[in-house]
C-alpha cells in the first residue's frame, strides 16, 4: 500500500513538471508587419541573416524585433523581403515573437501583402 502511494506521488510530481514546462505563452501565428531593417551578422559561419519587423496592428504584439531567416530557401525569402522593403509593402509572416532569442525566432512563412 505504501509503495502504491509513493508511485502515485511520483507520477503526480512528474505530471506537474511536464505541465509547467510547456510553453503556454507560444504566440506562433501570422502577423502583418513592416520591415524596419534587413541585414546579416558576419561573425558566424554561415552568415546569419536577420530582419527587423514591427507588427502593424493598432496595439502591436511586437515592434522592432529581430527574426532570423533560415538558410533553407534563403534566396527566395530574401527576394520577397527585399521586394517588400524597396516597394514599401507590408509582409505577412508566420513567426513566434515570444521566443527569447533572435536565433530561435525563425521566419517560417513569408508573403507579400498585395495592395
């Protein structure tokens, strides 16, 4: 009987640890943004390309926050971002601004907003 109580207590403790370790603040979603800055960091290999975005909502979720452009499809993503930047067109991106580091905040999808 005592072993059963200890087993249940251990199970409950592990369940609480698992529940509280989940990222409940995850805000991964589509955001319509303006591009504030676009560039790279030379101190890493391969070159890390970042874009600074600001949410365009009336009460923005984030402003002037850096996101990393993954190396997969880098040229295509850069083409979309440079077109948007040069034409002053907003972009819609699928990102998670709640992540702590700009290396973790990846642009997973990007679309031009057609006026």
